[in-house]
C-alpha cells in the first residue's frame, strides 16, 4: 500500500508539471450577454473520494443559482456522486471514470470520449491542481472554459480562498464578472446533499431506537485514513472527557464501513453503508465530532454543526464551515483548549 501511494504521488507530480500550463480561462473580448444563454455546463472533478465529491456541492449550487436555465453534467471518478447529487434536479448526466483505469482501459477511454458528445456553453475545472481536471476541460467542447487559474486578486481579497469548496466559486465569480456579468456578492453556498423529509424522518427513527430518550446527542466518528487518524488512546481519553463533562447528553458513535471502533464499541453505535441513510441520522444529532475525513464532510453536508480535528491536513483547505461548525488544530493545542471551544458551542 505504501508503494502504491508513492507511485500515485510521483504520477501526480509528473502529471501536474506536464499540465500546469494547459489552457487559460480568460481571453480578451469574450463576453456573456445574458445568463439565459448559458444552458449546458460541464463541471470536472475526476476524484472518487466521498469528501471531495461532497465539497463539490457548493459549486453546483452556485452554478444553479447563477444560471437558472442550465443543465449540468459532472465529470467525476467512480464513487458516490450518484448518491451525493441524487436530489439535484439540474444534474443531467454524471460521467464517471473507472476508479482503476488500468483494469478497464477500454471503458476509461470511452468515458473520456463522452466529453466530446455535447457542446457546452461553460466548462469548469474545480481543482486547479488536478491534471485530469485541466485535461478534461481542454478536451471538452466548450464556448467558455475555466481552468482554475490562480488569480492574485482573489488571493488578496478573500482570506478563505484556499478552501476546496470556496476557491472554485470565487474563481467562477471573478471570471463571469470579467465576461460582463454583474458582480456577485451573495453568501457562499454550504455543503448540502439535500436530504428529503423521508430520509430525515428515517434517521430520527433509527436514533430513537438507539438512545431511547430525549436528551441532546453528540456523535463521534473515530476513523480516518492514513496519518489523519488518531490513536485508540487518544480517542479513549477524548471519549471519557465527553462522558464526564456532558452527562446530560447522549454520546454515540458512528462506525465506518470497516465496522471498527477506536473506543472498543463502548458507546451506543450506528453503522450503515448507505451515505444518505448516514446523512439522515446525522441530521438529527446536535453536534458531530471527527478528524478530517469524508464522513466529517458528510455531516457538514447534512447541515449538522461539525467539529473537525486536524493534525496533518490543512484546515484552511478542508475545514467544515457553516451551521456553527469549526476546526481545531491538535498540534498546537491541548485537550482543555478543545473543550473550552466545545463548551462555548454547547452554550
């Protein structure tokens, strides 16, 4: 596994250098006369991870809000996009690259050819550092193309420009203003998987069977990938502190797909492989606490107050935001500091 990661990192660096100058977003004298003329849009984010597809939801909402007559195609890598965007009415087609292209070379090639099927009014590459994103934007047929260029005006104007969900929106707004559309100063959309009332009600019933009382609920998720994950001792100490400090709360654990617990299954726990079922449950809790991972973003996209712990990844890029959410860097703080912030959150 370590060898595979090293190969992927090396491949990413090489492709990044080869494609960093592919395409340029703005060309002189280009203009959009009216938003109604933009009817077909391609958004490219060829990454399979749950978190990255959830972090795409604010941009999709921004596009929907900006172009009321548009249809949207997504170019992603095989994952959970169909579940994440299930209730987005303007999503027309999800074009999915296979997760393991070398095992499905023919399918991989045919998927890329689908980008030529339609002529797009606007093509947006989400991640400026994605070589596949830049190449797909170049390869597609589009009148206007946004490659995700790093713009100095955006860097100076917005302190939160590094965030994976926010920069693509700032970049889109800057580009559209350069094309002649009015300046957009509306609040940025939040992560949102648009849960239905039925999904939320089902989640409430699952929680009711789990806790069997009306006390407010704190939910922890003790898993994460690689070095983002905290140890069993770390979580044991944190869990005991939650029990001691908040006796009037239910403390429950959401389990990962591997069905493991770093507190030894001591808390009432819930397990599901269904992303939307998990979201329905999370929508009914009061606060969700986890390390930086896809499920942390799922909680945020379920409109739950989310506390994210960071030690290796940059909170400026991946921190939960909105709904009272915040991040904590555990490298330069202690457990007492964390609970001061949690106390303030719970009021």
